[in-house]
C-alpha cells in the first residue's frame, strides 16, 4: 500500500530581515520533514502579524489584500501537491516549490529519456539488443514504483545513491515467473545499458552532472564454456530423424567450424561464397554486431553443410544459404540436442563460437592473430579471452618438447605409479 507523504504549509515572517519596520512574509513547505521556503513578496509590521493563523491582523484594506494573496498562494500550493499525488510523482518540498515558481518545467524526466532512447534507436540497434534495453526499462519502472513510490523522476534527481540502490534492487528482485534472479554480471549489464541512456542525456545537455562519475561496475570473471573435441565429434556424428533437430545441429556444427554468430549465419547468401586465391572456398562477410569484415576459409564440415542445404526451398525463397529460424527456437532445440547426446553443458549457439576459438583453432596451433582475424574481433585482447590453457594442447606441446630434448629417454610414469 502506497503511503501518502506528510505535507504542511506555514506562513511566517522573517524578523531577521526587518526593513523600514516591516518583516518579509515567507511560506514554508514541509514534506516528510524536509523543508523548502518561498518569499511571498509581501511585508508586514511584526506587531500586525498573527503567528498562529499565519495572517495579517485587522480588517484594513492592506491587511485584507495581503491575506487574500496569502490564501491564493496556499490554494495554489495545495493544488500542486494534489496534482503531483494524482500523477504518482515522487513528491518533495523542493519539487512543489519549483513547480510553483515555474522552475524546471521544461526539465526532462528519467522515463522521458528512456522512451526517447528506445524509440529513436530501435531502428539502428539489433532486435536482440533492443529486447535487452526494454528489459532494463522494466527494471527502472519497477524500481521507481516499489522503492520510490513514483512513476517518474527528474533527471536532476539522479544521484550515486540512486544507482547503488537500483543495482541492489535488480540483484535482489525475485521474479514471479520461472526466471532466476539476476546474477552479478547480468545486473552489471543492466547498469551498463542504463548508463548508456544517461550518457545520452548528458550529450543532449539534459543533465549537467554525471551520477555515474563515482560508480565502478564490478563483473565476475567467468570462463568461456566450449565443447571438447570429443563432445563436438559426438554431436557432429549424431544423425536425428527429427528434421528440426537435425537442422539446428547442422547450423551449430557449421558455426563450430566457421566461428560465425547466429545473425551472421542467417544472413549468408551465395554472394558471400568466394573461390579464393588458394583455390579453396571462403566466406567473405561482415559481423553485423560490429561491422568488422571477416574472411573465413571453409573447412570440409562447413562445406558439406552448405552443400546439404543448397536446394532447400525455404532458403532459396529467402535468398540465403540456410532456411530462416529464430535465435530463440534455435537455442531451445539445442537443449534437446544436448540431452540426446548426453552433454551436460549449456548448449547455446554462441557456445559454437567459443568452441571454434578454443577447440578447433587455438588447440590445434592456429596463431591467436589468425583466430582474431577470422572471428572479426576488433582487438587481440578480445581473442585472448579464449586462450585458456587446454590440457590437450599442453600435453601435445610438452610431448613434442620431450621428444626433442630427450629422444632416448623413457617416461618414469610406470615407476612412479608403482611406488604410489
């Protein structure tokens, strides 16, 4: 249940500012114990002021005129309070004062900003990215209603505390549906998107001070999950009688051998296939996410999958190499592929990209610079995320070193095991 804020008005005279034997009249607005004061622009002799009633004593014309003016102000302030209450805004004494004085009437609000961002940029951002922004918007709306008891606030009311409280709210919010609460990294992603919207308001000069200036996002480092060569071959060699499962399996394997992300696979056409200088087929395309060019020599499994779907009716009608399928359905069906192959890892289409980088390329000695180029990374640091220590690669490298340095030596593993 929403609790109404306490609200009161007090008309008083400031005896410290008496001039020509008259003291200026002020009105004090108090909301939940916080005050704001406005000069009434009228003065009265202190002995003619009724402190209890907050009015001028007497019935003379001057007294009646000032009292009528005071009552008009009282009514206006009460009306402002009522209007803000109906609009379910976060009511403060300062807000009532500014509204009365006409200060900040052209000031932008937080929800104005978010609506502008999500409306103006929806055509330039990917649908998946916009879906994430809409989710962040919902968290902002829920936070305002449940924690601040309002539907909106002015951008000038944003602060470091607002951000910290918002972060805490996201992390501890318990969804009513089957979804899990946000973890640390997911929470930080929402904060990052929120920050991008706030940065837009600063560029537009809607907000003078950056509330994020002291805020430092904290991400938990997590390893990029990938399939081992055994798991990849297990999926690759599995044939499904269910057509949809066979199709998503083929797309997944294609990505494992090309590194292409979902949207880039879906966008491929015959024009992207080029016979290279080496007399081998290449995919020449650009990552939709970054618009960085990609030149990928096609390995045999990827070529076989392209050949398999070259006569597909749906693919030909869309002018693409593969029939269209939504990312949501693709990832949903991949869960079935994982179950039927006995793979316990969270099989998503993006995991195929990780598998290419780690299992297919780096583990087999492809230099990191080459992997970075194939994957369309704009920085080698991005590729280094995948360069984890893989036991198979370490073992192979050390065996090669052992044979070079000690060709006549035999392993002492047996003796060690016997002693153990």
